[in-house]
C-alpha cells in the first residue's frame, strides 16, 4: 500500500507575513502599522501647522521666487552676476563658490596632511614631535574658532594696501586680500594649448604601451625621458616658434588700492587657510594609520626580492596603505566640503551664506531655501558614499581574487 | 705533537684595541641616532628647530614677557603708554571675564550658574572614575536628575502641576489633534472624488478621538479637581507618587519580588520632594532668567551637556532601529541617520531656527536656545547611532542567541545583555563624538546665540578695549579654554581605551 506524499500546507499566509513583517511575523506587521500611524500623524501635524503658519505670515509657498530679482551684490562670482539677476543665479553663484573653496581646500589639506604624516612617521625625534604638536593643537580647537582667528586676528592685523607685503614684487598681501598677477592670453596661446594637450595624450599613451609591454612580454621600457620631452620640450619649442602663450599683468599700487591683477578676497584666504590646516590634521592621522597598518614584513619581503626602497614603497607598501587610507580620506574631503558652510560666519559668499542667509532673509521662503541647501549637501554626500561603496566593492573583489 | 706544534700559530702580543663603537645609548647616543644620524636628518633637525624658534618663542613672548597685566582700559595696552611693544592685553580679559563666562546673566543671580557648574562636576566624577562604585546610580543622577535640576536652577520658575497634570495635558493635546485630523478628512470628503472612503476613514478617526476623550475623562476631571484645590502641586505629586510606585510594584513582580522596585520608587519620589521643597518649585521657584540673557561659557556648556545627554538615547534608538528586522523601522532609521549625517551642522541650525517654528502650532513659541538644542540633538544623535551600531556589530551573535535561549524577551536581551557590552566597547568613540560636539557648539554663535566664541566676538567691538593686540589676546584665552576641555576629553578617551584593551596587552 502506497501512501501519497502529503501536499505541503498552503503558504500564502506565511508569504504575506514574510513580506509585510520581515522576520518578526505578525507582531512585526502590527508594530509597522502603529509606526506608520505615528509617522502619518506627525506628518499631518507638520503639514497642517505649516500651512496655517504660512497663511498667517502671508508667504506663498513654492519655487516661483527663484525667478525674482535678487537685488543684492555678491563680492566673489565665478560667473557673471549683477544685482538684477535672479535668485536661481544666486544659487548657482553660491554653489560654485562653495565648490571652489572646497576644491582649493582639499588640495592644500592633502598636501599639508601628507607632509605632517611624513613628519610624524619620521625617525627624526624633533620632527615627529612637531607633527604631533600640530595635530594635537589643531584638532582640539573648534574650526569656527580657527576661521575667526585667521580672519579677525591675523588677516585684520595685516597692513593696508599702501604698506602691503610684497611677495617677490609680483603678489601683494594686505588686509584687503591677496593680489596676484593675472594671465592674459597672447598670440601663441592656441598653438600652445594644442601642443600641451597633444603632449599629455601622447605621454598617457606611452605609459599605457610600456605597462602593456611590461605585463605581457616582461620588457622594461624606460619612458620618462620621452615623457619629459613631450610635456616640457615640445611646449618650449612651440613657444620659441609662435611667441609667448600668455603674459602676466602685474598689479600696480595706484592711490589707495591696486590696479590690475586679480584680487583674492580675504574671506577666501581665511577660509581656505583654516579649512586646509584643520582638515590636514585629520588627514595626517589617517595617512599615518594607513602606512602603519602595512606590516613591516612587506617592506622586508620587498627588499629581499631585490627591489629598491623606492620601488618597494611604490609597488608594495603604498598600494596596501591606500586601501586603508582612501575611505576615511574621502570622508575627510566630504567633511571639508560640509565645513565650508562655516563661511557664513565671515561673510564669504558660499551657498549657505548667500542663499540660506541673504536670500532667505530677503524672501522669507524658509522651507524652499533650506530644503534646496540641504539637498545640495545631501546629494554631494550621497554621491560620494555611492562612489565609495563601489570602491569598497572593487577592493574586496581584488582581495578575494 | 711536533706536527701540531710546528704548524700552529701562537700569538705572542695582544691585538691592538679597536675604537669603541658609536655610542647609541645615553643622551649623546640618543641625540646621535634620533636627530643627527644622516645629512638629511641633520638638515631636518635644523629646520625643525628653526620652525620652533620662530613659533614658540614669539608666542611665549606675546603671552608672558611682553604682556600687560593690569590696567583699566585700552590706554594701558598701547605701545606708546607702556613703553614697549605690547603683547597680550590681559586686563581686557579680566574686564570681560564675566561676559565670557556668564553672558548677560544678572550679577545677583550668578551664584546659580556657579552652583550648577559645581553640581555637574561633583556628579561627573563618580561617573568618570572607573574604580568608584554605583555607576548606575551616578549615571541616573547625571543623565536624568541633573538636567532637570539644572533647568530650574539656571532658568528659574516653578511648576504648576506634576505628573498627573502633565499626562492629562499631553493626552488632551493628542486627542484634540486626532479629532482635528478626522474633521479635516470629513470636510475633504464633501468635495473629493473618493468621498465615501474619506468619509469612512474620517469618521473612524473622529470616533477613535471621541473614545480617547471619554477614556481620559477621569484623568482630566481629577486634574481639574486638583487644580481647583489650594495645594495643587503637592496633591498632584502625592497621587503621581502613589500611582507610579504601585505600577513599579506590580511590574517588579508584585508581592513576590516587587518590594525592591517599590522601595527605589519611593526613595526617588522622596528625593524629588526634597528638591521641589528646597528650590521652592511649588510656589514660583527662583526668579526667571530668560535664555536671551545667557551667554559665554555657560551657553557652550549647556549646549554641549544637553547635546550629550539627549543624543545618546536618540543614537541608541536609531542604532537598534537600523538593526531591526522590521522593514519599515529599519528603512526609517537608515533614512533618518543618513539625512542628518549628510548635511552640515550649520544648515541644521538654520533649519531649527527658521523651519522648526513653522512646523509647530502657531500659538506655540519655542525659545531660540531650545531650537538650537533640538537641531544639535538630532544631528549628534545620528552620529551617535553610527557609533553605537559599531558596538552592536562587535558583539558576537551568540550573546543574543544565548539570552534568547534562556527565555529573555527582545527588550531584556537588548537592555541587559547586548547593549551594556556594546556601549562599553564604544566608549572611546562616544567620547570622541562628544569632543566634536563640544567643538561644534561654537556654531550656535551663527544663529545669534552668544556662546563663548560669540561673546568673544561681541567683546571685540567694545571701543573701550580696542587695541592692536585685543583680538590675539581674546583668541589666546578662548583657545586655551577650548583646548583644555577637548584635550582633557581626548586623554580620557585614550585612558578608557587603554583600560578596555587591558586583556589584549602582553
């Protein structure tokens, strides 16, 4: 007598439970309903209160204000801007200023950070103590304090333009900012640019070819003389043939201020100084930790293979250290970008200062303006974290392989 | 024998002494190996020494040697009066010290601020020194009792009711809001296309609201009765004490094991009664000092301590939510954490200052300081959540499973087994977050609150003290204060880390 296999019980309820409640089952479903109800209630309260408040204050919600005339000036603009431009233009101007100060700050922070990290790792006792002192002092003072210190104490103590400090006679530092020579394009400019672009492309192609030869045929090709020739020799030859690509307009002191040259406003100088020195302290610690994380045996193994110290560092130690360094380093870059919003304290016209500050007080459109400002920063950080997770995935894949 | 004798070599004179090896011990050796062991290092050492010479020496000269130590106004700190290139102008700090510490807090009431500072220091010591016992009690005192006492000390004012009145008031507000929402839906249903559905939902919500109204009716009735009586606070206090103690007794296990809970509840209420009586909260309390008079170090400490106290529970809740198996809660926690971590604090403060008032009912005004505190609590909470999550991830899964196998509920597993271990793991990270929070409190000066940095900046504009060295002196003073706090905290976190890793050292 054969018994038929029993049918499995109907699983519909189980499946619904699984979809709705996760691992916790019907309890989870109940909790979710309660949670959703509370969230809905809070959302309803916020919306109804906001609507009532806006009506009381006679503010029309919506993004229509972006097309209105701003009517105020901004003292540093990368794109042309006048007071009669719209608030949307103000938004773009502010965003560009934020990006500029972030990029410049990131550059200097990386350079200073690596130098300090090397100091701290140096076998020289005095140098490592100096590095430690720098990191401890900078990290234990608030960033806003440092920005205000540079702006209100150091830059304000500089002499006025008439007595400004001259750097080699071409750049001038005063309490009105930094004046540097401005490049002006000349006849040979186009040819120079074209040759330079060609040189860069050719150098990259050469490097690609030499690496291919190394990995596939084991053939070592020395390319650096050719690269040097392409990057510097060719442009020099073009300059000799077509004349100078650009000349510099050196600033001249006329009356009480400088004429000619381009002026970097003191707010920018103070903000960049504070942001880069502050972030550099954190970057130094990250780099130090990254290099220390590579086992000493790696260096020894490299030298026992007969590699030189430089080659061992370049091919063995640094790639392994980079894997540890890059994620927190990106985080610091992101922090620097977010911290650049402190510009509002000294009046550097960044996004928060001109848009969430001046525009907000002129239009009163608090919700739209703050949402846009927060949205920009949120977008930047989400993009960065997305890129970082792709990087992490690639690193873990290469480790697994 | 002769063979060997003839072929062997026997030395007749001693080998000459070789020169001693380069000394690598002692001071000379240390200098040689650590400072001057190669041409590059010699160069670097000289460069470093020059760098120190040109930074440390002028700073010391500015702060001590060339400083002016006494005077009444700016004339004392001018080079032509002092007769030498003047460094730091310390009389300026002496004159501005009250402003830098208390802001515009009335002079007669400043003992309250001092008392709060002393109280916080006294309560903090047993929490920080690992060897002292009763961590639970001191944590409870610092995280729950101290904020309340500090609020009534610093701000002043009294209370009109107690637990019962507050509960009744809150429930009433909640109930009114629910009925309001229902009414809105009912109104919408008159015009909308999906009218029947809206009508059903709306009526249901109104029905729930009405049911709640009748459910809490005894409570509101009792409250009105108490408010009408002369001794409203004490009557309310007594009823609350009895009800809470009873609940504690029953939840604690009733006649079998509930006595302990009952005793601790009664002790807590007696302590509360003493505090109420001492501070006279039942009849007005201390004179009210509104927060716009607060300033200086007081605001810095209030903001950072409130941030620390409120961000930790928010962080723990969010971290648990992020690890929850319930999808909606997990998604909400992730979105919440990533949102606040993705935006700069200053936009959060702008949000709290300009947007939050719009979200609240029109008749409900929030103090400027409280707004900033809400923003900072949400912001720091998100960061703490990630710290706590790291700790939770470090706890082996077996801990939770063992607790579940013993029959403990999720709440008991979490609060008695997993969280204590997880939090202990991340104390250094939490303290590091507190350091950044302390530094970030300086940002409130941007939204028109006068913390230490804000007061300092305000004091620069005083013409009575405007000299070339005023700004440098002020920054030196504020910098030293910030440095002491942050450096102290970071040393403490290192100390705890060292202690926690004691078993790993060999």
